[in-house]
C-alpha cells in the first residue's frame, strides 16, 4: 500500500497540531516534574538547615549552662543580683532541655524524607548525653573548668551531628546540591 | 500472657510530665524515685514493665541514666532488665539512648 504525496500532506495537516500538542504536554510534564523535585529539595534543605541551626543553638546553650555556677536557692546572702543569676541559669537549663527535645522530632521528619543514616541517631544521642548527662539538673551541678575535656567533647559532638546531617543530605541529592 | 501481667507505667500520668534529676536532693520526680517506685519492685519479681515515655517531656540524660542505668547498679542483671523492660515511645533516639544506659551501667560490687 503506497501513500501518495497528496495523502501524506493531508495526514500532516490533520496530525501535525496533535503532535505539537503532544510535544508541549510531554515538555510540560518533564518541566513540572523537575520543578516539583527542585521544590522538594529546597524544602528538605530548609529542614536540614533548621535542624543544623537548632544543633548549634543547643550547643551554645550548653556552653552557657555548663559555664555558669548555680547560686543556691534560699541561701541567706541571696541578693537581687544572685536571684537574677539563678533565674537566668535555670531558664537556660530549661531552654536547653526543651530545644533538645525539639531536635529529635525534626530529625525524625528528615528520616521520613529519606535524609537518614544510623550515624545521625548516634550523633544525636552523643550530643544529648554530653549536654545533659552527668550532674546535669542535680544539686551537684558545677560549672566545668575552662580546661575541662568535656568542652571539646561537646563541640565535637555538635560538629559530628551537623556533618552527619550534611552528609545524609548530600547522599540523597548529590555532593554539590544546596 | 506476659502482656496481661505487665506493669504499665505512664510517665506523664503515673510519675511526672517533667521528670528531672538523679536523687531526692534534685527534686521529687527524680530518676531514683522513678526507679524505686516503678521499675525495681516489678523487675525484681520477674514482671514485665512497659514504660510509656511519650507523656513525659524533655528528658534529661541524667534522669534517664539514673532511672535505667541505676537498675543495673541496683543488682538487676542486664539480660533480665533488657527482656523485662519495654520502652514505648515514638522517639527512636530516646529508646536507643536508654538502651545504651542499660548496656553501659556496671553492677555495683
């Protein structure tokens, strides 16, 4: 069955607009998918950034908490200044606890979005133990000496958690994505 | 069978929403008080204990270590503690942290 030139021209006239519509649709689907993927990546990046900010904030709070001596409540020489210092110190301790308790759900949300690695959980636990372990929230709580090794351990666990989060993100989206 | 005889402790309802500290010196709702009231009597008699952790808020590691690590220090062996304790929480890091305290604690000679 041979097709004449006239028939071919007729087919082209009928089908060409549909082919164009097809190309446009495929183009739209591809670009829409890419845009969605880009938006998802941006959202996840924002979540990672929020988690990293929180890690840094809790570490800063930890530094404040563990460098401050807690005045003894009800002591006879409790002047206004000492009372204020006690209020500030206790407020920092509470902020540290509550901020740390927000970190775990944030990391779980990231896990649900496939930003996951066993190292993240491990680093989170290490950070929690370093910030709130030992004599934390006890009457024996004392400020850490300046040359105490726990400062380095605390900063190290902060850096480790941030690195784990960054690495998990890069594993998901490639080494150069932000 | 074990589930029927298990002692279920809801941290927020049966103990405190804001547990903190290690001993009585640190406040009423400390790790030792929790351990003595809700863990030791049941675990030592071979009863399963289900701890509902999500009703408590912002656990300090010192509280957790004292409550759970202290169980080993008070003479419960690790195998028994691990098999009889059920930690009920959506926070996998919290569960893992407590497991580490159980593993790291050393029985007092």
